[in-house]
C-alpha cells in the first residue's frame, strides 16, 4: 500500500547471494528510538537445525531428517 511505503515501513535489500528482497520494517514508531532492519529474512531452512535441537532432537536424528528430505 502506498501509505505503508510512505511511512518507511517497507525495506528493500539484497540477500547474501545478491538477490533483491522486500520486507516490512518494524511497525511501531517511537520518537526517541528508531528500529532498523539490519539483515535479510532467513532463507528457507536456514535455522532448521537450531530449531530442532531446541525441540530436543539429537544431531543423528537431524541428519537423518535432512538425508530423507524432511528438512
């Protein structure tokens, strides 16, 4: 929406691979603090191993899931 872009709530950037991306910036505005988007959104599956470890999966299980194409 044009108003979203006019308020600076849409950011454009490049991924580490050089591909352009667009994402929403932080929607809340405060007079004494400015939130900045400092990096692109995560790539598909980028944090799968960390998330699965946090859920209690071991490295062997995660490797098997990856080999089976689940993650």
